[in-house]
């Protein structure tokens, strides 16, 4: 988002900040559809390991993925304090299980640094950048790249089959 103040143009973003294993991650607020409390998730046989299953959100079947599993972070038992952030990922609404949603943060584009080549690998193409703040850092995953095109297709088909079964 670009704003103009007193003829000075500056670029800003708003992020929904969520926690995973005591680390702060941020997602573009424009892609967030809902933030809901943890609820029962229906497991789907044959789903990829990072897919928790599906939920029914106001009549829509929403696939739910666990970012801990996807990011190779030790997995905890899901509990009522977890949240599901429903986001547009690659043109499809998907739920993302997180430990907590902590804040909405407004940042300038200048605060975002690209990830260092030391911490990235071919498997971490989803890492978009790091927001450096005075007292902490926020990791910015590119959620559109968290899943490969093939995985997105599998998740989309899984949700469509579950929706058709209703």
C-alpha cells in the first residue's frame, strides 16, 4: 500500500502477526478472511502430512494446514488456544493453524529485509523477508509459495470432493 503525506510518498504494509513456537510470523492483512477459534477438524484419508483436514465455515469447506508441520517446527498437540487463520493462499481460501494471533502491525517497506542466503535453501522458497524491529524480528513467509502448485491442486481437489459429498 502506498500513501502520500505532505507530498512524501512512502510504502506501508499491514500484517497480521501470529506465533508459531515462540517465533513471530506475519501475513498480509489483505489475504486474511477470518480468524477463528480452534474447532473440530475433519481428517481426510490420504491427505498430505501437513494437512490437518477440513472445516465447515459458514457452509464452505475449508482445507486446514498446519504451518508447524510445513515449516519443520516441532509439532504440539492442538488445543483450544490455537487459532485458525483463514487466508487466500494461491487463490483459494485455506485455514492455517497457528499458536496465537497477537497483533496487526503497520510496517514500512524499508523495514523488510530479504532473507540471508545463509538461512535459505531450495526448500525455503516461501521465505519472503524479515521485519527488523527494535525489540524483535517478524518472519514474513510468502504464503502463496508455502505449497507447491501440485500440493495446492491436491488440497483444492480434497476440499472439492468433501464439498460435493455434502
